[in-house]
């Protein structure tokens, strides 16, 4: 896995696991790879993965069954969506709007591009 330099690796791993939950790779109440297994998969230190799992556990996205492993929380998708939406609306949308303004992209063009994007998604999923 390639990592960005502007964000801690454990946070990037948490985002990847969250994306995997949202896309259905890991379902509710399904076991996720152990700390050591996941460390081997992404080729990082097990302590980094442990920090990732602790973060996700503190956010109630995963839970630990002692001696068995970590599992996806039943309402993990809803929690992840809420966290990602709050992050986008609080941290990223102003930069997004600033870029639209600077580039002279109006709302009509944005809606047009978004509809094209949605049509492409629908076409790909068929």
C-alpha cells in the first residue's frame, strides 16, 4: 500500500478499512483480519495496525471479542458515513467551494458534471 506523507499511517489504514466496510468487503459482525494478518497484508508494523484498530474501536466501528479477534460493529456503516460526512462538511467543503469560485465553475456546471458521474456509475454497475 502506498501512503501519503501528510497523514499518519494508522489514520490512512483506518480510512481504508472504513472504505472496505462501506463497499461491503467486511460485513456487519464479520471478523476482520487480525492485527498481525493485516500488518502483513499492508506491510506495516503490527503496532501501527494496533493503533488503527484502537482508533476504530474508539469510534465504535469495530469491536473486540477477547481471544477471537476484531469484528465489524452492526451499525458501522452508519457511523462511518456520519463521520465522513461531518469531516467533509466541516473540513473540506470550503476548499471545494473556493476552487469552484476560483475556476469559475457555477452550480449548473457542477450539477451537470455530477449527473454525468452518476450516469457513469450506473452504467458500470450493470
